[in-house]
């Protein structure tokens, strides 16, 4: 049972895949880290030696992960809102911030459709 950055990595998966359980580490960064440490990608998480575990833990601590990453992202969004940028305005209104159309789409970001009293859908201009 390998624990890195407060996350218990899945033991039966390959180390390349199990590192992606940590927020902020994807496949590409996982491969880069393992190449640096010269650890085989196909090794299972449980099969790592204590030395490899310690080196991996030390290397992952250098990256922005989990709570630190979440805090940085939220502070970046808050900064955009404070200085009054277009992206900050879109974040404040819970609308797509990267140029997507929002008249008919953006259900994930805007939430469930709002209906009138009769039950028919109401189109709102945004």
C-alpha cells in the first residue's frame, strides 16, 4: 500500500497508471517522473522497493498536487474576477469561459434546464 501526497495508490495497477490517482498528475507527467527515476512503467505499485517508494515520494512532492493545486487554481480564478477580466466575469456568472456558445449548450456548466409554470422550456438570452 503506497501512500503519496495523502493519496493511497491502487496496488494492483501499473505504477504509470496508479500515479494518475493523484490530482495534478496525468499520464504524461507520470511517465516523465518514472523516466527520471528510471523505474519501469509496468511495475505494480505494491511491487516497488522501499528505496523506489522514497524516491518517488520525494519527486512527487516537488510538483503542485492535491490541495495546493486546488488552492492555486481558485486563487487564479479569484484574481481574474478581481481585476475584471472577461474570463473572470464568465466564471462569476457560471458560464463557459473559453469561447463556447452558451445559448443552447453549456448544460454541464449552467445546470438543469429551468422551466416555466406550464412545464414548457423557457429560452433565456445569455
